[in-house]
C-alpha cells in the first residue's frame, strides 16, 4: 500500500511539474506574442504617421503653389488696372488742359 501511495505522489509531482512547465511556457509565448504585437503596432503606426506627414506636406506645397499663382494673377490684374488708370488720367489731364487753354486763348 505504501508503494502505491509513493507511486501516486510521484505521479502527482510529475503532473504538477508538467503543469508548471506548461504554464511557464504559455506565459513565455504570451509575452513573446505581446512583444511581437507591440512591435508590429509601433511599426504600423510609424509608417502611418510618416505617410500622413508626407501627405500633409504635399497638401501644404500644393496650397502654397496655388496661393503664389493667385497672388501673381492679382498682381497682374492690379498692374493692368493701374496702367489703364494712368492712360485715362493722362487723357483726362490733356483734355482738361486743352479746354483751359481754349478758354484762355
């Protein structure tokens, strides 16, 4: 009977050791997978952040080019208006002086 009890204790000890080893192995695998997931997540987030920054910079560059183009168009329009104003002003001054000299003359 004592041999049977010793055999049961031996089997139980082996079972407990096996269970502990299995639990330890599972914890190690869990940590390994968690680290892999963390690394993957960081990699994906870094790539997404980089892509977002590149797209933002492209949008800003396009906006700057459009702004510069519109500013150039506005300058051209302003110069055309100023040029027409000067022509009209010169013509009006000529007419005014001609009328003044006709009245005096």
